C-alpha cells in the first residue's frame, strides 16, 4: 500500500527527514514512535502534501502511484487521510455541510443534505456522538476530545485506503480511546484499510492490533519491533536509542 524510499525532507532549508524508509502492506497497522522533534509529524505532513515541506530526495509510492507528484486534494481523492493534531476551526460551516461536501467530492456524487444526514447519523452513532453535533460549526469552540472525535468521524465518512493518525490518542480518556479504536478497527475489517499510527503511548495499541512498531530519531527509523517494543519505550524512554536501524 505504501512504500517510502530514502526520503529526505527540509523545512525552511533545515533538514528534518534524512533518508527515511518504510513499507506498509494492505490492511496493516504500523505504529510510529519517537521523541519530540524526531520528524514524525513532518512525515505525516509530507505524505499529505503540505507545501511548507520540501522533498529533496526520495520516492513515495502509494497504491502503485507516485504520491509526490499529486497535489494534496488528489492525495485525499486516491485514498490518503490525515488526522491532524490541531484541526482548524471554521466558524460558519456546519459539520454536516462540510462532511457532505467532502463525501460528494471523494465519491463523485451529489447526495442531498437529507440523504447524507442518514449516512452521517450512522457514523456518529459508532462514536456515541449526539445528533445535534452535526449542526455545530466545524471545530468552533470544541474541546480537545471533540476535535479528535471530529477527525475520526471524517475518517469514517471518507473511508480511506490509508489513514495517518497523528497523535489522535493524545489527551483522550479511556472511553474515547476505545471509540477511536472501534472506528479504526471497523474500517480495517470493512475495507482492509492500512494505518500509520503516530503516538507516544502504548495504551492505544491495547485496542488496535499493530503489525509493526517503529522508532524514529533524527529523521530516520532507528528501531523496529512488535507491540512489546512500544511498552518498553514507554517505560525507559528514547534516550538510549541509536542513530541507525536495529532490529
């Protein structure tokens, strides 16, 4: 589904990613961990096509396509989804209107507001969200937890091939975390969705089965392992990680 080869990325001419390489297969879930400033969010933003990040070398192949040649909206259209750490607030635009617009764009449809509300209600029920939520303005005055749920609701509506979840679990209580995991597992089972899960904590992996855990430091992958690696890192931290890949 996703293959990254020797990826080098700068921001304001400062190198962030330095020869990063990884592969994620169809339906696989890979967790990416590492200290702050290691380049995890830079990778997420680069994969989604943020214009402030410049790729100076390397290749990214997504579902057989050269992802780096596509604009951000095209990447979303072919099935890449990014859940933001800090989603923007858009007063005046209701959640229902926004999600209907992106749903129609993604699927090449013109579903009516009334019909789409039924689709949206089904997704919201999975996240235990009140029906009134769809009439609120997008992220306007939302708590941190509400913003995270909104991102996952958008994922449920778009049903991507690859979901990049950038610290979606951060700041969520146990119940909210279980709902996020429920949505991810639903799409994995329904559509064989692949997941790149960027996180600092192993607790989210208790509810989402992970195929591989990678540790990132100084812009490259320095260690790979299974779920036990995530638990080990949470206990001892990243101070002892080497600069080169170990298994």
